[in-house]
């Protein structure tokens, strides 16, 4: 899915838990997520803390979208 | 706690077996019997993997196509104690790709769709392919016998 | 280590009073003596023997194994060590070969067993054993014996027959038509033998999934080995034997182990484009730990010998694809360039994914063809074996046996059709 | 006998008009029209274009299922022996329409069909597997080469002849594996390949690894402050009640839902349809998978210009690669059309 969208020329950032799978499906900009059942959250934290985590990941995602890359890159 | 007649604490892992093969299940201390096609076994395994179990053996056969062999047996292991939500990525990748292979298959075999004699052979071969693994994991209680030339 | 293969050309086979090769290339076989030699009353109720020649309207099914008759006439040990001979190491000296002949074993180990050899018609284009003059042994099990014992009895009887035929020919004064010499010196010398040429080894994957899917090395079940070095000449003396009954198209019969085309091709280029330094055998077990262990260990051996390149051949499909890819990935990561030989299961329409695993490092792959391709095999005048099982053979499906005797099957049902040792010319391309 | 052929073209080639007329719905006309005249000449007496079915590209793109059904009906009413569509050259929406129509004809009518496209036309990737697409140049200037190639292919199919390789017949690789006998045995080919690889010479694998047909990274966003960003997820977050019944695994469809004015993917309105993980956490707060809340904040703060008004969702779990690819192509085409600059795709 990532590949097919990106083939139209639109930059895609893939936020996902299992980085190797993302690499296999051919995502170019990859941002690791927290965990499978809650990629952009953490139920052990308060809602406000969770939003901070979420914000952090999304800012990283925007950063990835702004970054020129030549090959598959994981933005840790 | 005893598992397979052995105190669990002796080993760092414990194992479970998912199978849709009745004859094989009968040879084990404990098996999770899946009443359905091989694909159901794979999907059950996927659920376990998502809850922290790992595949012990590869989910695909070595020489039988999904459209031939109605039976599938999987051995999974779990670290002692609760592993929480740590998912073994490699196991997940393997099970997903195995599910894709089975789903892609236009012919679906279900247990019992063959003449009894051949059906028993399929059960037997499923057993023989997993025998070594089941033995090593301490799951095997007895061996499945099958005589030649019926 | 130096081995000379003394090849006696066999152009036909017929029954006779004495087992020998006539001047015209006919292998005469004393059927009674042959059967007496291979008899195994404890396990086999009956053994039949028939002849099948290239071009005849004959179908053999279900084929279990094919073996080339060979007999060591000089040097240590004897053919099929650990199986029907002592465990002594082989690969040195002289071995008599009945070139153009094969012992084909036929027996129903399990009901869904495949393995068709047609001596003429469409099917004969795909199997290597339509080109050999075959002595076919048909087995029936003794009542009450177990499947694994029956498989073993069939396996040993075939090997005994092959060795016996070559031995009789030797003892009756058969003279070789040509001699081929194979030699690789000890490592200390071979490593420095051709400065400037890349050092190449062969990573030889053996099917070892379990009963009826096994391979034996010097009599040892290869699922219990760690990957190890073997001299290419040892394979020519039958050090590797097939116990594999399932997936006819890409199981390596003993015949192709004896005549491993990768080893022959590497020898051909040896000293010219490459320095062929040896063979590493490894297994294809079912557990993930075994797969990881074996692939790492095999690549480590290759690294210890400092090879630059590896040819890697697979046996079977499905989970062995994972071994193949691991071997490739780990070797490439270690700086060793690889070429893989596999076959494909791309579905009858060729549109599915061919392999169950993939890696970007696997950028040099030779394919032996799509085993799911459908072929229609015309009826044959004579059938050796049991066709009622064709309906459920591996490549077949309900209704595959037509009323007129023709059968519609996937290539998978044909013995050796997509041999992953690269024995055949069949391949595949993307359309 | 003279074969009956129906031709499918868009509003532009039918002479109805350009982009301003892209919204016209399907219609059927008798005889050949536009590029059909060239086909007519190529067929001579062997085949006749009995009718032309026309649809605006925009109309087709926005009403795909309905349009395809109507067009198929119009085509079958003309009782054709075969269908030709396009050629679409490098026109994306036209290519998609030609591909969709061709696939429907092939699947539902079971008669030969051929279309023509430039290899980079997005319609190629979406439909190459099921149909024959003749390779054309990127613009209508290539019509003189495209017509004879397409005509040749369709006539061959009509005569029941087996089609040869893509190189021989001029169609774009469909990605199917076909067995062929080589001149040399596999082992010899393998050693040959290794020798070349070791020497650093060029070699050609006989089996290209399919998963790794990489897409080159898209250009980065230079001006994030003015960028429109779309949110896509394979984590299966759907409006509560799962109105489109997206499957819990092996999804055969994806959903498109408006989030215009939605400030947060709250647990009242959204839930997950995913069957591959414990859904409790996603159901308690769907923002954990579909982070609308934080994206809205960032939008307000001007980090980027706008969150696209719709999100797309499917279940990534066990979904066949072909489906995922199809979803991606369709989503990509729509986003492209709507001027979206970048996509955030979340997966579990």
C-alpha cells in the first residue's frame, strides 16, 4: 500500500511498530511506533502524557517528510 | 506445576502444539485441537503470536503444497511467565506470509475430504514431519504408527 | 583426491542369462539373479522387475527413486557407503559407471505419493529418466510392516540392485567406453592453485524434514548433521542418498546426487574461470533454531575457507525457501557472492508469488521452472506400477485421470521435472 | 467471418471535449469514432468496429463501480467478439478507466480484450496482471504505432492463437511466470551467472525477487507550512459500527471517511475492525492508531497547512499483496488528484 501510494509521487511516511515488515513492504520513510496494539500511544501513561508521545512521533514523521532521502531510511 | 510430566521450572520455555490432526493430537500430552482446515490452525497461531508466543518450527511444509495436505501442525513456545505484548517479529512475518500462501491457494483441502486410507496417510505424514520437533519440545507421549501397503 | 569414472555406455536393456554389457551397448540382465540379490523377505512381500526404454509407450508410477548403477573397482570403500556398503570414505580410485542406465524403484509408500516417469510423449520431455534405459523394481510391502520400514526396504533394495548391476558388468569383463577424471588436491594446495581466479564452493542443501523427506550422508540422517565439507568426488560414489518420497518434481533422486550437475559444471570451469575448492552440505530442518544454526554454520565454513563465491541449491519448496534465503542473505552479508538454484510454485496461472521467502541480496537466481504448470500426459500402452493413485498424487487433483487414460497433472507430479540441482533445461520467465 | 469489435474511449478522444467535459457519463454510439477510425483501417475486412462506448475520465474516476457496470452493459449489448480500450498513453485516469473496463470485459464477458498504455501510466500497475496492455508512447503522437500493435494482438486472440512473450507481442509484462526450455541446463547457467557476478560483469537473474520492486523515495516536502497531509491507516480504525464491513483480516476493501471538522478520533465515534491484535487499547482511544487529535493541534499551530478531509482505512492483517497494492493505487490516484502533498500511514 505504501509503495503504491508513493508511486504516484506523493511522499509517504510509514509509522509502524514492526520496522522489518515496513522495510519488506518497501516503505521509504519509516518512523518506529510504540507497540502493535497502540502504535501512537501508551495506555500505562495518562492521556496527556500519551499525547506528548504521539506528538513526538508525528513531529518525527513530519521531519521525515521534509528530509531528502535516496534510500529506505528509518527515522529513530 | 507439571507440564508433560516435568516441572515447568526446569525449562526456560514451555511449548504448545496447535493441530487439526486428530491422530497426532492423540499422541501428545496436550494439544490445542483446531477443528477446521489448515488455514484455521495458522490463524490461531497468529493470535498466539500476537499475544507473545513464538513459532518453534516454520509454518510451511517442506514439500507439500497447501492444496494437497489438509493437515497442519504448529509448535509454539513462550517464555516462562507473562511476556506481555512483546511480539516476535520474525514469527509474525512467517505466519503472515504462510497465511498469504494458504489464502492464495485456489484449492482448499479440509480434513476428511479424501478417502479414509489416503486421509490417514496425510495425517501420518503430518505427524512424521513434526515428530522430531514434538519430541525435542517434550510434547510427545507416544508415536503414531502406520503400516504399509493397505 | 582423484576419482576416475570408467563409463560403460548402455544403449538398451534386456533380460538374458548373464548380466553383462554386450558390444552393441545392450545391458543384459539375469532377472532371476537380480531379484534373488535384492530380496528382503522380512519387509518386502514381492519384488517385480520390468524394463522401460526411451521412446516406449510406458508409464512408471509412483516412482520412488532412481539410481545409477555404479561399482568401485579401485580405491577405498564401496558405493553407497553406510547404506549398502561399509562406512569407509569414498571418492578416490576408480568407479565403474553404467552410463545411460538407471534402476528405478516403484512402490507406494503413502497413498498420495506422486512420481510419474513417461518414456514417451509430453511427459518424457520433462523427466530426466525418460532418457535412461531403466530396470524398474516394483515393490509390495510385507503385511504389517510399518511405513518407515517399508521406505527403508525400498531404498536399500534399489541401491543394492544398482550396485549389483555394475558389479556384474565389471566381473563379466565390461570395458569402459570413456574415462572421466575428477581431482581436487588437498586444501593447502588447492587454495593457492590458481592465483587470480576466484575461489568458489558449492553449498548443497539437503531435504531433511522428517520421515519420507530425508536424505542420508554415509548412512546418517542429514537432519542430525551440522553443515560440513564433503569432497565433490564422494557424491559421485553415492555418499549422498535420497530417502525422499514426496514432491516428485524437485526431490533429488539418488541418481542426480550421483551425477550432481552443479558439481560437474563447477569442475568444467575449474582452473579456467574459477578455483573450485569444495562442497559444503547443509540441511533443511523444520525448526527455526535449526534453520538459523545451519545457515550460520554453513556460511561460517565458507568464510573459513575464504571463498569468494557460492552456488547454493535448494531441495523442495515451502519452508526450505527460508533456508535458501537465509543462506543467501548470510553469505552475501559475509561478502560472499551467491547464485541460487530453485524452482517455483507460482500457481497454475503463474501469477502467484513463486517462493515463500525473498531477500534483496538474492539477485542472482536460476529457476528450474514453475512446478504448478499443467501438463496433459497421453495414455500409455503399458503401465508399470499403480495408476489408481494418480488421482491424488501431489500435482494432481480430483479427476486428473481421464477415462481415455490420459492424465492432467501439475508438473510437480513428474519425477525430476524441476530438479533444483539444475539437471534440466527447463526454466521460467516473466510474461 | 468479420469479427465484431467494440471500442472504449474517453470524452477527449470522442471529440466531446477536454477536462471541462470529463464529467460526462457513459454513452454508446454506433460505429467507429476518433482513434477507432485508425483501428478500422488496421482491421480491414477481418473485423469491424460495431460501436464505441464513451465515458468521461472524471466521471469514471468518481463513480468507478457504477460506471464500469454501465459501460459493461453497453458493451455487451453490442454483442462483441472482442473489445479494445484506448490507447490511453500516459493519461492516468484514462488509463485506469481503460484498465478497469478491460478487466471487467475479460472477467465478466470472457472475450478477448486489449488496451494500450505508456508503461508509467498508473493503470498499468493496477491492471497488468489480468489483461494485455500494449506498450505505447507517452502521448497521442504514438497512435500510429499503437494501433497496429493492438490490432495485431486482438486479431491473434480472436483467432485463438496463443500469445507469445511480451517482447515478441509488444505487450507490457503481466508478471506471470511461464515455463520455457533453455539451451543449457540450470546448473551450467548458475555457474555461468556466478562467474559473471564474481567478475563484476552484468548478469540477469532468472527470477527477480518480487517484493523488492522498490519505489524510489518521493521528493521531500519543501514547504511544510503549506502542505496538505492525508492520514491513512492499516490499523483498521473505522467509524463505530464498521459501516462498510471491512474484514478483520485479509481485507478485500478499504474505507474512505470524512474527518472534516472532526477534532479527535474519540472512542464514541470510532473503533478498530482489526482482528490481528488486542483491540482494547485502540478501542479505548482510537487516536492511538489514528492520531487525529494531535494532528489537529499541529494543523492549528501551523506546522502544516491542512489535514485532508478524508482518511482511508483498511486492515493490514493478512491482506493479500495484490489487494494492498490496489488500495494504494486507488488512494494514491485520488490524493494526487486532490492535490495532497504527503501521507502519514500508520500501521499496528
